[in-house]
C-alpha cells in the first residue's frame, strides 16, 4: 500500500513537472514569436517614423522659418508664413476652387454611384459585366484620365473644335440652329472662367470615382436583409418610400465613408488638374500653389506652410472618421 502511494505521488510529481515544462516551453515560444514579430516589423516602423512623421515634423519647422532659395535658412519666422497666406488673394482663389471642386465631385460621385448601385441591385442581366465596367475607370491613373478629358473638353473654336464642343455643335445644327461656337462660348470657356472651369474638371473625377462609390453602396444594399423590404412592401410602401425611409437610413455609414474618402481626395487634388489644364491661375488649387511656391519660386517656408495646412484639412476629415470606426468596431 505504501509503495502504491509513493508511486502515485511520483507520477503526480512527474505530471506536474511535465506540465510546468510544457508551460515554460509554450511561454518561451510565445516570447520568441513576439520578439520575431517585433524584429520583422521594426524596419517598417522605423521607415514610417522617419519618412512620414519625421518629415512632417521637419516640414512644420520649415514652415516656421524664412527659408527662401537653395540654401537652407532656418531663421525663426513664427506664424508669418501662415498669416501671409490667409491675406494672399491667390490663396483665396485656391480655397474657393477647392470648395467648388469638392462640392461638385463629392455630390456627383455619391449620386451617380448610388444610382448605379440601385440599378445593379435590381437583378440586372449581365450584372458582373456592368459592375466591372463601372469599376474600370478607378484602375486608371489621374494622369491618363486628365489626358483623355483634356481632349474631350478641348476649348478650341472653328475648324479646331473637338470633344464635347464638337458634339454640341452637331446637336445645335440638328435640333436648334446653325452653331456658332464663338458666340456660345465667348467669355464662358472652361479654361478662362474659374467657377465653370473647376466644375468641369470635377466631371472627370466623378467619372473615375463613381464606380468606387457604386461598389460601396452595392455592398451596403446587399447587406440589408431582404425581409425588411418584403415587410415594407406588405405594408403598402412604394419603392421610393422603401429607399427613402429604410434603405437610405441604413446606408448612412456607407454615405459617411464615401464623404470622408472622396472629400480628402478632393482636398489634395493635383495631377488631374495639371494633366487637363496645366498650371493656370483660374484653376489653381493649394496643391498646385504649393508646388509652384516651393519648386518654381524656391520659397520653401511658404510652400511648407501650404503643405501643413493641407495636412490639417485632411486630418480634420480623417481623424473623426477613424475614431468613429474604432468606436463602432468596439461596440460590436
């Protein structure tokens, strides 16, 4: 009996030793995996700290200096670069053009994207083809889009008329009266009138990004349970009432995401405008002003100030959206 008890105690001790060894081994491998993960991601973390946050801090320092010219000059200038910007008439034009472009681009992309999503959600034949067709412009760079739309919006007159102007001339000849391009477009061409010009350029951005908003809204529509629509139809609701009182409120997170994403893209637009119209003052935006101030005028202090203002304007949109997304995920 005594030997049996001893054997049992030894077996229990061996079992505890084995469990302790196993736990230590697992802890060792866990620590090893943790250290290995840190080692693997440390180059990326270091690169982000240097090339993003480090350069942001350096740009802030330059924006507070009197640096003008090729030689670095970090003489303290305080907020004078920012104050001079807010009193600069060109910067006022930039802000106005940005607001016009943002309004036309964001509203147009959301309305067109939602309309396309509703059409595809009706069980349209060949849905996959049309979905790919609408998404295809998003795969094209803004430079290519700008070159194509520059031809489409060619403001030439007379025998050099092409693009939309040529289409309008045919329509006027057929349905209205003989077309006189110089009379119609005199003083109202897209490249000389600031408001209409920047709005016309927004059409190219709408064409490129409406497929993206379509995909967002289509995913949102497919996530809504069909029972809600069927219950509303049984209660006598029309299709318009279903979308107004059921679908649109449930799609508000998608609309918010589209507003944030499209809004921050419009604030830093540069390549599309340059590809379509070049660097013209009537179509100027802060990004173009920053480029010309920094690299053409060598006024690095003011250029850095414009860049920091662009960063702040984008952060005003992005940070609340990130906080809202994290809060929603935590609650779920």
